[in-house]
C-alpha cells in the first residue's frame, strides 16, 4: 500500500510541518487532496482545478460547514434557494453544511479554488509566541488594524 509520503514525493516534510505546491498534489483537472498530501488532521481541505465551462453537481453535507477560496479564475456558486454568486480571484464563500450548492467555471481558463470543511467551530485564540518574537508578531497585528474596516 502506497503511503502519502510515497504518493506525494514532492511534499517537503519536517518535524511538525509539511510544505508543497499545488502541482505536488497531482496534475490535470479535478481534486488535489491537500488533506491527504500534507497530512492535515484537524479539518478537511482540497483544492479543485476546474476547466472552463465545467459544472459540478449539486451537493450538501450532513455536518461540515465549508469555506471556499478562489485562488485563480472565476466561478459561480448556485445555492439551493436559486441565488447565484460570482466569485473572482481572491473571493471567499462560506456555506452551511445543509445548504445545497453547485459550482461552475465561468472563466476562459482553469479555475483553481480551495475548499476547507469542518465541524464544531472555533477553538479560541490559542496562539503563543516564543520568547523574543513578541514585537514581530505585534507589528503584523498592528498592520491589520491600520486597514480600513
């Protein structure tokens, strides 16, 4: 049986991390198994490469809420209530588990989007900073506060 380390040879692994590129997870259209390739255990995550004009079938989930992020291209999401939303590069969409949705590539090139799914919500702010890094982390948070709300 092939392990994820063998199957995803391009993924770099270290003590407590894995780093890779979309192409390290497969080629051509369809699902790129990010969770399996990077050995993510806390939530489901896939990247999908969808050619122009392709539409997924409608689906929903029993338990997991999903978050979509469009990395490249443009897609439309059609929801169970009949509404349609266009998502261009950089766009996000959150969809409740039971909400029916289908996706179509409305651009002229491959659309690439990331889908993250999970259940049971936010665990709180549990981040910690190693000694000596406090000022660096504070600077990033201050940049966020400077952005218009």
